[in-house]
């Protein structure tokens, strides 16, 4: 049976926190996470590996978009990354350990492990170690089935998910056409035994995620809903939405 506890789908999931750059709430930062907690949302966040085998909360593989630094995130140590200011905010790149300490079980965390699909699995090792003693509700997921398989090897006891999209998705990286097809259709191994699926909302309804939900009895989440109209459309298919740019509770934060 899939490991899909009720908290996994009990509330909307704020994509990279409840961020709003105009208010100084930048994605994947502690202020954005606090805003999500204040509004009663779960939090989705992204993990990148560091040069010293740790993990930081950051979406991009490189630093340019959100900081005044340049180059790969993985080329810096955790200490170096934690010292880098985030543009448009009064904060810096947070480590995974810091986020876990600050959130401290106050809302569910859904953590996406980012991947270049290059066979590097150190991020899964770092994440598994960091969450071992965490007391709160937490799930892990990735587009990369190898990372999900590595997490399962660690026997974290946490729900593990596959993030996916159709084979035409622009960010499948260096995958072959066959890999893009199998990943999008959830035909890779971890797609069959993951605990939940998070699928591109723009492609719903789609056969593979709906079969995973109905036949595999897996929770189905989707990404990334950006308005109430879309939320209403996909609500007939999914158990919970991952959202940004609007408030699913219906009033502004």
C-alpha cells in the first residue's frame, strides 16, 4: 500500500512558500515559508546539493537569477551558500537544516530534490540524513526516479513521490526521447511504486497520473496552479494543488 497519510493532501501546497516579491517574500526563503504557515498552507520547497555533501533550499542549478553571485550552486559549500544574500529580500540562501529547524513541524513540507539526470545521488543521501530526526510531517519527491530510488534505499519512512509531465516538457534535460516518454507516462520503476504523484496541471486530465490514482491508489497532486479558475478545473482530478500567485483560501494574505 502507498504511504499517503491524510496530511499529505489536507491543504493546498504553497509553491516555494507563499512568495510575493513585491512584499519582499522571495521564493524558497524563510519569510515566504512563514507566510505560508500563517495562512495555513503546506509548503513545497526545492533542494540543491552543496560542494561539501549538504543540501540548501534553492530552486535553480545556478545562482544568477536570485542572487548577485554566479555559477553552479553545487560548486559552493553550505557555509558559503548560507552567506549569499537573496535579491529583493533581507535574507540569504537557507540550508535544509535551517529550514527544518525554523518550520519545526508547524505545517507539512513537500520537498523536491532537483536533478540534472546525471546519475549523481548525493542529494538524496544528504536529504535522508537531514530529515532523520525531524518530528514533523514531511514528504520527498523528484522528477528523477534514481533519486527517488535512492531515498527508498535509505528507508526514511516518509512518503516518496514522482514529479512528472508529458514527454514534451521542456526541462527533461539530457534525457532521450524514450526516457522522456517513460518518465512522462510513469512507466519507470519508481513511478509504479512511489507513494504519490505530482503532475503538470496543464496536462490534466492525463491517463497515466489518473491510472496511478485510481488503480494504484496513490495520492495525486499537481503543479503549479496560478489562478482560481485553474484550481477549480483540476480539483475534479487531484487530491491537492501546488499553487502560487493567488490565495486558494480566497482572501489576500
